[in-house]
C-alpha cells in the first residue's frame, strides 16, 4: 500500500503539497514500482496535527482522486475518518476506506462503507492526533490493541459492513510510545485470533527514532525496511509505505521466508 498524501503538512515528505498533478505523479510512480494499493489522504494525522473540516478535505481529494482513478489501474484507498468525505471519495473511484479511528470518530462512517460495498481498514487509536499521547497508557499493549480492535470489528459489522471486507491495523505510533509500538509489532501475530487480514503502517514514523536517533523522516527508510520485514514475518498481509520500490524488495524477500516456514 503506497502512501499518497494530498496535504500541505505531511511529516514524512520534504515538499508536501495538495497539488493533484503531484499526487498523480506519486501514484503512477508507485504503480510502476510494484504497489498493490494506493492510499490517498488529505488530512495529516501526525502527532499534534490540527483537524481539517470535511469540505476542505473533500476539496483536496476530488481532483487528486479523479486524476488517479483515470490514469492508474490500482485499487484506491481513502484515508479518512469522516463519513461525508468517504462518500465523496467512494463516488470518485475509491474502493477502500482507511479509518484511523476504528469507527470511533464518526458514527455514520460504517453505514457509508456498507452502502457502497467497500473495504474498510480499522486501525487501533485512542484520542485524536492532537492529544493521543495522553492515552498511551497500557498494562498489556498487544492484548489491549487486540481487544479494542475487536470492539471496532463488532461496530463495523453492526453498521452492515461484511466481515470479509474488513482489514485491521494495530496503529503503530498512534497513542503509543515507542516502546508500545515495538511491542505491538513484535507481538503482531496475536492479532491472528481476530481472523482478519492485518495491515501495518510503520513507514518513517517517529518511534523508529528510538533505534535510529535523530534521523529525519526521509532518512528512516532502512529502519522502515526492518519493520516491514518483521511485520510480514509476524503475519502482516499489507504494509503501508512511502518508499515503494525499496519496500517491494523487502516484502518479496520476507514473503519467501514465510513460504519456507509454511512448508516446514
């Protein structure tokens, strides 16, 4: 899953922009490099990021989605927590809604996804990007992430979303200190009991600084590569990344190791 940001304030890019032409260039490059899904977002969810109104978010997304849907062949995921924005995106060609809140922000989002027959990513999150670290208190982070994702799964099914259309995400870096993110990644296999595909988004995130020091986000791709390999070995089915070409190589090698494990 390739990250395509349409924001002026992305934490992970040197020159963030809402220009739809730039978004199309990124999408086409990701497709050429081997991406399977394009994840388009128009609201930054970095720690401390201010909220964006639905109209502004949709206004950023529409031209980008139209351009990408017309000139790429990959399925498009829309990274939003808002039912109104999801409705616009699904009308413009998106097939998946990637909700960082796990249906905790907007009660109507699940119904929008269900009505469209779309896919849904449920991420584990507490609080909002502006205050999420206040909620980063855990006795057993892996168990609590599992249990809270189970609650989001139940809410999605109650809203009418088919269980087979749902993907889960442990939310590395969201309402989690570095030690929590590393533990959630190391114990990723414990999410298998929820019987849903697992998505992991570790790319360039700040928790990597615990191991890498003060390297800026754009210099964290080798650290990201380690987490991508670890995630796949622990059972991840989808990895969400910025540097697609490099991470495709990592994923393919990790997949070969998983295949050998399956034959043993």
